């Protein structure tokens, strides 16, 4: 269990390196701004979110310490923790995590990987309306057992873009977003077979006539497609990188991975959902 705790130590006493330091891993927004950076000092992992907080965690501790950079509201820190810090911390400590939304079906957990803004949360919400239980909004943790690949339930809340919210309110009678689990648990007791992974790609076609198709990828193609959406704290630890690659080799070998192409048109969302359901029926 990973738990979040606020520390009163002044952040100036932490002696953190600048994001330009070659020791650090930098994450940037699509516009090139630094959204976060992290590094390890040999014992402690550090994750710095500019103008918000610094988080630290260690392999022999289940506590994630938080050093606030300014006055904050608990819900802001908790939301950032669930959506960004927890997935990266879990990965650094040995659990693989996909940047994905997911629902639970009769076959198991179905994950939707994509870059931010592609529509993974929108698709998961539409499937939830169709009766599939929500499983994740931004992070799907998974692990290998002796028989299969399983997904772990992490705390989450659903975040939709305004245009998607408007669409659901107007057309699909969206029933409201799921609130985050409030026990701050890292890995919940529940785990379910990972049944399929969809890698989302918006087609270049505009309007309502764009083609909708789900194509199963060979393991050779599925490996780079899923790795592109893997949470990864750092690639400096060669042993951790080796285990990560082994896990993703096992994932694409045992779990069907599909490339799902669809147009940037919310009016075609029911057809996209139908394509997903038909694909799952044929597994």
C-alpha cells in the first residue's frame, strides 16, 4: 500500500537539482512546457511538479511524502497524486502501468491506450453507459501471474473534456462521474484478467464519414504500440528496464492488442462503441 503524507520540511532544504540537470527525467506538455521532472539519488526517488509540490518515495517504504510548494487544496494534491504521481511511483517500485482508461467486461478488463486528448476517457464513459463497469480513467496497472496477465484496480476519478461532457449530457444521458476512492490505497485487493488492449488512433478523415476499424496487431507491432503509452519513471536502472521490457513482451504475447482507428467526430461515438463490442465478441 502506498499512502500520501504531507511533510512540513521547507522545500528549500531538499536541495533539488534543476530540470536541466542531466541526471533528471523531464516530462513536457505538448507545447513544450515542463510539467514534471524526476530523479533518483541512489535511495530516494523524487518527483517535482513545478509550482505545486515535490513528492518522494523509497523502495523500502509504502509512504509517498509530499512537500507543498505553495498553499494548496487537498483535492488538488490528491488528484495530481492519483493521476500522475501514483502511476509513476508504482512503476519505479516494480509495477507496470499503462496510460489508459478501462472498463470491466465479461471477458475481463479492456484498456484503451492513447495520448491525452485522443478520447480514451470518452470511450470508457460511453461503454460505462452501455453497462460496463468503469475500471480506470488514466492508469491501468497490470502484472503477470503464472496463468495470465491481470489488471489491478487503482483509485481514480473520471475527467472528461467539456465537449464530451456536453455530448453525453445532450445525447446519452450521462449519469455522473465516479468519485475517487478516498482510502489512498495503491493496489486494491481486486485484480481481474486483462482481456484486451485497444491503442487509439484518430483518423485523418474529417466529419462523419471517417472509417472506423479495429485491427489486431501482431506482437511485433503491439510491443512498440503499447510501450509508447507506458508510465516510466526512469530508464537509467538497467535491471528495472529489463524487467519492464519482459513484462510488455508477456503482455503483447498473451493479451490481444488492437489498433482502433476512428474519426474526430463525437456523433460517431455509438458506432465506435459498436465496433469495440463486436471486436470483443470475436475474441
